[in-house]
C-alpha cells in the first residue's frame, strides 16, 4: 500500500495540518509528519491503529457515521469537529475533513485532514458561557421586575383608593381638593410607569419563532386600541400583509405601541395611520406611517432611548413605548428606524425575516 501512494506523499508531507490515510475499516495506513506537532505521536506510532480509538468517546459515534457516509456516498468531503486523544493523554479539539480517494490510483484510501481548533473552541465555549449567563441574568431581571411591580402596585392602589375615600368623607376647600387630585393623578402615573417598566424588562425573553400572520397581528392591535381610535376619530388603513416568522404577542404589542404613539402625538389634522409591507431579499420591511407632529432628524435616534420624551409634557406617557419597540425588534435580529421631519408626520420602519414559501393572505 505504501508504494501505491508514494507520489501522493510529496503533496502532503509539508502540510502544517495532520493528514492521515485510512482504509474502509478506519485503520490508519499513513500519517503525515505534522501528526507529531498536533498530537505528539510519531507517524509510525499511529500506523496500524484504528483512527476511532483516538476519538473522545462522546464524539466517536458521530465521527464513525461521518466516515461511513463518505465511504458509501463518495466523494465527499465531509467535515466535523471532534476531540482527539494526544500522546500525553489530553484531548485537543480538531476540525477533521474526510474525503473518499479509494478510486484514486495513487492513493486508494480515505484521506483525513485534521486542523487544530482549540483556540476557536475556547472562544466559542466562552461565548456560550457568556450567552448562558446573559440568559440567566435576564431571567433574574424579569423575576425582579415582576416582584417589584407586584409590590408597588398594591400600595399605589391603596394611596389612590384611600385618597378618594378621604375626599368623599371630609369637607375640603378647593386647595385641599386640588392637592388630593394631585395625589390620585400621581399614583395613576406611577402605576402606568410600573407597568411600562415591567413591559420593557420582559421583552428580552426568548421564545422560538413561529409563523405569524401580520394581518391578524395588526387587526388585534387595532381591536385593543378600539376606544382610543374611536375617541380621536383616527382612520387606520392596512395594506395586504405577509406571513412571517416571529412571536405574535410581541408583534401585536409592537403595532399597538406604534399606532398608539401616532394618536398620542397627533397634529391638528384628523389622525391618519397607514400600515404596509415591502419585501427586500430575505426579509420584510414593515412601515407604520402617520400624519402627526413629526420628529426632527437630529432626534431620530433619541426617540428610541428609554424615558426620552421630545413632545409637550402635557401629553401623557412614560417615554418607554418606543424603547420597548426597539428592544422587541432587535430581540429577533431586526432593525427599527424612523423616517420623519418636524411637522411632516412620521414613518416607523422595522425589518423581520420572511417565512419562505408561505402564501400571503388576502387583506381583510
């Protein structure tokens, strides 16, 4: 066998990566000089051994299946990562590529090309550790937010309730009544802020994406805002919307926040809101356009920051609505931005991955 691939050796003996030739049973027929640098073995120390004996037990089955797949479905190549036992007894991560060269007259074997990826795997494991810690941290934050919100809601309700009872049961002059009203209104604003903070803290919770009909998500948001839409006489129009991959609850909240924002910061004109979608490559661009007050270009990024409010302070709100929108969109890997000028209305745009080969439903 050695003579049959003598000409092939000149191509691989100077390679910095370890290259082995194995037979159909996995027996090592040849090892390149780099085997010593990578694993510590002299080439002659591994010849005659089965290559799977050197694979970590947890990676052995996968490695065997990959080799068999290339054997029965030539020519390959196929690639996989596995831990290989070195001469000192430690394991190192390698990226292995196996090719079926059984029908090459000068080789007549399977070639395994192995590269050291310990540094890469260390980085990947560290990134995974950080990601897992971030998930745990977010869960702790959400638990704290729910606990804090629950603990704050009850005293706020009590403040509001007992103040109203005090007003009914006590003779008060105009000044005292006004102060009591300030207390009740302040408690109501604080309760709204607590709810918005809870919403902001909980938007990072990961859920696997599912097929979502955006037509239905917009309709649900409109239904939730029915009283507000009716009271301000808003005209809401919606083009034909696609089916996408996402979280329906989050998308309803997103549309609800954007439409509510349009009605909150309306101009003197009758409110008009239009929702449409445009396909761009592998994703959709969704737009929610209004004819409201508009936002100056220098403030386009600021509006998505928590607690930032650019409009009249008499307009109710906590400054968290658009921050929640940004967190939701970025949570599924999308982008959100605004196209607007002061006094010319605003168009809020966001991207979301398309659901391939899913028919677009008819507009309702």
